[in-house]
C-alpha cells in the first residue's frame, strides 16, 4: 500500500515513519510537514492511504482530507491526533481510522488489519449468508449456521476474557508476556504461566466441542487466533457501513438494517479495559450513521421515525447536546412546548451533574426565543 504522511511536527513524522517501516505493509512514498505541498504532490502521484495530523497551522487535517478525497476519491484517510474530541468529525467524512498520539504499535496493527479485511468481507444486510459468526457486539457469543445466537460455556471468567482478547487481536501473534500482564498481573511468572497454559487448553477444548473453524496457535513466543471461515460480527457490520450507498430515501431500509445489526457496544457487557479504544471507535461510527438516518427522515417529513431514533440515541449518548436539540426542534414544530422545556431542563441537569457545564450559547439562545 502506497502511503503518505502529513504532520507539521517533525517528531510526529519520524515516529509514524518508524512504525510503518517496522510493520512492513506500506510503501512510504510521501512525507510532508506542509499540507499544501502534500496536496500538490497527490495531484501528480497515486496514493492508497494518508496518515494525517489534525492540528496543523496552515491547513487542518480535516480540510486536507476533504481535498485529498476530491483529488483521489479512493484514498483511505487515517487521522492521527492528540485530541479525542475530533472523533465524530473524523467518522463523518468516512475516515478509515482515528489514532491517538502517541500511536501504539499494537493499535497501528489493527489499522493494517482493517485495511486488509475491507477487501475480503462482504455484507448484504437484507440477505445475510448462513455462516458461523463470532459475536463481540454487546457481549461475547456466537451464531451457528442457522444464525441462532449461542453463548459459550466457560469454566472460568479468565478463559472468556482471554478468548475475547485473542479475538481482539485476531490474525496477529500476541506475545505471552503481554497476555500475562493483562490477565494475571498479581502472580509470579511461574504461576501465571501455568494459569495461561491451563486457560489456553480450556479455550481450545470449547472451540473443538462446538466444531468452530477457529484455531489458537502458539508461535514466536505468543498466541494467535485464526478465525478460519468464521466471520466476526464487528467486521461484517463495519464493512457494511463503509460499502453501503449514501443514506437516501431509496436506501433507508438498508441503513436501518445496518443500525439494527449493531446490537450494542463492542464487548459492552464485559467492560474490558483493553477494549475501550475499539469500543469508542465503533460507537462513534454508529452514532454518525444514526444521525445521517435521522436527517434523512427529517428531510422526508417522517418526524415519528426521526423521533424514535433520536430517543434511542439519547439513551446511548446522554451527554450529546445535538440529540436534545434535535428533539426540542421536533417538539417545537408540533407545538409541544412543555416537552421542549422538559428536554432543556433534562439536558441542563445532565450536563451540570456529569460534566459541570451548561448548554451551549446557540441552544440557550434558541430556547430563550421560544419561552420569552
């Protein structure tokens, strides 16, 4: 894959170049500190993926990404930044990934895997193929060939977590020292290693009993999970989002099917700390997609459908002001000023108690105009 890197800080460029060279999956063809030079270069040279810093003085990474996609519509964008609040904007322009500085090698490996998987996983949301699937959305489960949801029967919670951990890094070898550090940090090396061997045995035994085409291999002083013919629900869902046509009246049914496939946050019931970054990334993707569907319903005058989806968004994202604002505007359109007031008071209380802030000036001004 032909890669370009844009970062106004030289240390940021050097760090990313080092990581990409070590991975060996990329041909680094362009490195720039000036976004305008990068844009001129892309007009003359083909590139597959661009790693862009967001905070740059001459031109923000967001603006640069939009211009690069105008020049090269097939280019993949990966944002690299020290600030998490850009995540929603990043996914709104359909970025492949969003990396936080300092970039970790293991996190970058997931980006590489995501690029590779996008070319292999297909999704038809209306007619899913009858194929065994591992589930990580909401909780760890699997579907058999008949698409019935099944739960795993683990002897210990550590077996379940280690299995989830290996799925998380599927296709990549996880060094056993990293596994021991996450799973049994309280034990000495000899005892924790014994626990690891016992737990790996349990995992392999469960996989064999269920007849799943999955292998857990030991190589290079670590373990790796190979899914074989078994799909992973998060891969199927994400590929569906990225390959779906734009949200429009004629595609609403397909996009609602994609929203429904997202059963819950990534391993949300288990709350594993090591899964938090991926959980947040996928959650933001679902949020942006749901907002696009809401906007389409609003444009069609389908206010009931828009309100139902806004209510679901509010349950999942209770601190996002735009959701409350959308509901308030809908209620105001129908003359439900009492409900407008209730939503405003609910937002004000939630923001104050949880974040110590109040509603934005724009929302407060809009609200005042309706109640003065």
